[in-house]
C-alpha cells in the first residue's frame, strides 16, 4: 500500500466496547442507522449487501462469513457506513490485517473517511494491530473525533505500555470541547498507577467526583488500583468501602492493594469476607506473604488453595529469589516441573534471575533448554532474563548472540546487555550499544541506560569533558533527572582526573547532600587524587548519614598512610578497635558439580 494511504487508516471496536457496551445487537444497529447512515447515505448503496452485513454481524464473526462479505464487496456492491463499521470490526476481531487494509483503501476512495464512526472503527483496527503510529495519524486527520475515538487511542497507548503518551493525550482531551467519560478516567488512572504519579491521580479523582462518575464500578476499581500501586493502601480501602456495588475485580483490587503494601492482615480479612474468592484472590495473598511474610506460610497456603495455577507457583519462586534463597527457588522450580504445572514466561524469568544472582551457569544452561522446549525463549521477558543470566555468569559471547537473535527487544533488554557489558569491563561495547540504541525507533534511553554509560566512561578512563557531554545529553535532550548513581560516576571521573574541587558543590546543587552513596564516591575520589581536606569532609558525612562504616576507616587509614601521617593512621586504627569496626572478609562463589560454594578470600 502507498505510504500516504497507509497514514489514513483506523477507527471503531471500542464504540461497541465503550459507549454502547450495554446495548443489544438490535439496539446497536438502530443506533448506527439513526446517527450515521441517515447523514451519510450514498446514492448507489446496495441494500442487499447492507442487510447481508447486518445479518452476519448479528451472528458469530466467522471467517467464512467474512470471506463471503468480501466477495460481495469485490463484486461491486456499495456498502453503507454501518456495514463498513461491521466489516472493520470483523477484521479486527479475526486479526485479518490485509483485509482491513483493503477496507481502509475502499473507505478512502468512497469518502466514508469523514464519517466519525467508520474512522473510529479504523483507529481501533490499528490499535488492536499494534500499529499505534497509524492510529495516531488517522486520529490527527479527523476533524471532529468523538470521545470514543479519544478513548480508543488513549486505551491503546496504555495497553502498549506508552503511559506518558496516553496521559498527554488525556490532557489534550481535557482541554478540548469534549467531556471525558468513565472510560477516559479509567485509562488515565491506569497510566498514572503504572508511572507512580499519585498526585496526578488525585487530581483526576477530584474531577471524577466533580463529574459525578465516582459511582461507576470501573472508575472505582481504577482508583483502588492506582492508590494500591502508589503505596496508599489505606486510600484504596477507603474507596472500596465507599462503593455501593462491588464486583470480583473490586475485591481482588483491594486485596492486591493491601497484600502488595505489606498489609497482610488486612489482605487476609478481605479474602475471608469476599463472597466467592477466585484464583486471583488467593494468588495476591500468596504473593504478599511470599514477599513480606513467612514464605513457608505462602507454600502452605498454595498447597491448600482450591485451583492453583502457574501464577500461584511463580509467586513462591519470586519470593525465594527476592530473599536471596536461590537454591530453594531451584528446588521449588523442580517440584513445579515434576507436578506437571504449566510453566510460563514469568516462571522462567524469575528462576533465571535467581540463577543469575548465584552465577550457576550449569543450571542456567539447563533452564535455557527448557525455555526452548516450552517455546518461550524468544519472548521479550525470557529473552531478556537469559541475556541477564549469561551476562552475570560472565558468558558475554552467549549473551550477545542471544541479544542479537531476539525478534523483539524493549528498553529493558537493551539496558540488560549494556549493563552486562559494563559489569564485564567491556566499556567500548557499552558506548557502541548506547549509540546504536539512540537510533532505535520508539525507544529512548532512560536513567538506567545512562548509569551504565557514565560508569563505562569511568572504567574506560574517558575524559571528564566527554563524560560531561553524556551527562548534559541525559538532562537536556532526554529530560532525565540525575540520580545519585549518575552523580557518583561524575565524582569518580573528577577524582580520576585529579580534581574533586567541584564535586562537593555538585552534590549540593543536585540535592544529594543526604545521600550516603555520593559522599562515599567523593571519599573514594578524594583518596584517588590525594585530597585530604575533602576526604575528611566526605568521611564525616558518611559517618553522619550511615554510622560507623569500615569503608570510611579503611580508606582514611590508607589516605593518611599514603601521606605518611602515621599518627593519624594510628588514630584511625584505634577508633576502629574502640568501636568494634572490622574489615569484612571478602567472599566470592564458584560452581562445582551444580553446587554453589562460597569460599573465603584470605
């Protein structure tokens, strides 16, 4: 298809799903005829064809029926607006992309692209086909999109994980002459929850009350969700208690809000009060107990729940991994395999994370084989976990091959390979991959990306001036607020170049004066360049913020020794002895016959 034609595409399914969701099929037909067809009737429409489409749309969307419809269309019959909406919806439901393209071309040629219902059906078609840029282009060309059109695109961005774009579009809707409805608010709240924007969520909550739609179950469930995701479980509970009607999603949302915020007693109370708990209800509580409570209780609960599924088991594995108990996670994973529980991509990503933490390459290779058997090795989630596992096991060649073979990569995948190269000392590769990422469409580097880039600058002894260009690029072009890790890398580079005079000022300018991490970096940089005065300031700050720290005493003792200040060296060692501060023994781990050992390094 011509590129220009391609841009003019997409618009409906959510007309049915949203504003006329509660209507019968007959009522839907009447609605479309009265609002759309009567104002857009063409002189040569074929009533037989239109009645055939109406008949088909009231039945099942079978492939045979749709093929027959297209045969009639290709014979020269003239469908009306309602028929085009139904055909587009059928192509959307059956994922018939090429036929949807044909319809788009016909709609452009016949002039129906000016019909808001037809164009909304096309927008939805592209949204469901995961071609949001075409959906956006079509939307931008509409003279008067209705609220359903807005909701279709906003919801599409939310489902694809483009939460900031969704919120920007919602704000545009708020500034338009149209009024947001319950579906607009729900989509915006979902985006706020995913981004942790609780203040914006509260503003939307105020508008919801003002517009009088707080009684909507969908909206209330969304409010419970955002407050729970933002750590305000009490607010989630308040919204739940004020609901006149509650559905299963309401109960599960409030259980999740409490369980995910360590309010296990409250989560159990809601579980016991719930009229008919389902698997999701139990899974949320199990996940909360595995994360915050006694994990043995979570295992016991799993053994007694009515219908456990893979998510139930995954929660336990994740709980073990997050607690640093990878060996127990592996045993549980084996038990899951022997119990014939279906393993999904989240099962493998969790256990691979545990394997990576203990660098158990043999186990990692075996689990890699399992992912191939289950045909999930090329999914983004599992593929990224495999890249991470091989990187942390020092197998960068394998990690690079896997990264290159993945059919789809998201920003986490890119950050994983960049981080792997950084931690394995391949700083040139970090910079090369970063430059490559900058040219990837629809992906932008984030704060984690720049942590690795700046760390690579330090490891590779790149000049402070060059590193500062990356720092400015991060802030000015990508709008990323500096984190303590960024500041620490810049401070280390200053120490590397023998000048930390501006480092202390930088800490205060960025507002990190209460962060021990940056003061530790300044202490280390000061020792590197031999600046005793600044080292003493940094040491005092670290002790003030983190208490007695063997790191401080050892570095200051080494600093004084370097400058032959033996009295100060003795003073440091005396303080360590008096305060009971001892240098921790270094440890490492190796894998011997599938067992991970941690011998002391003497």
